[in-house]
């Protein structure tokens, strides 16, 4: 299936991640734990995150850290993904903001 952006989706409705993947967790690089998919942008932007590949493969330790409200770590992942998305899609800050509601790089 192809989404409205012309990107091929997997059977779960996800575009391929635009993050650069190494072996292991995309954030800490640990290779000794199972990985989980994590959409970096939530709420009303989750659908766009899935459709545009703005998600990461992360270990349970990093996932817990994100979901237990480590605000600095959450901001870091949003900034990392914004920079990656802007480079990948050739977007300006304004184009990113139009898609995801705000600029995390400021």
C-alpha cells in the first residue's frame, strides 16, 4: 500500500524509518535487548510520523526513559528526528512546522 505522500507502507501502516540505523538501539546502540518501534511525534502527529518514517527502533531502556517523562531525552529525540526529516525531505523549518506543529530546534 502507498500512502498520500507516495511512500510504500508496511503491513502495519508504517513507512520505512528515515533514521540512520546501526545495529541495535537507534539511541544508545545497545545490541543486547529486543527493539521496539517508537514514533517520535505523538498525539495528532502520530499518523504523520508513521506515514513519513519519523520513528526509531529503540531498546526497552530508552523506551522507558522516553515514556517516564525524561523531558530532555524526549526533546533530544524530537530535535534529532526534525533534523533528519528536514535533511531527508529537503524541508525548511516552516515546512517541518506545517507537518508537525512546531520547531524543536529552537
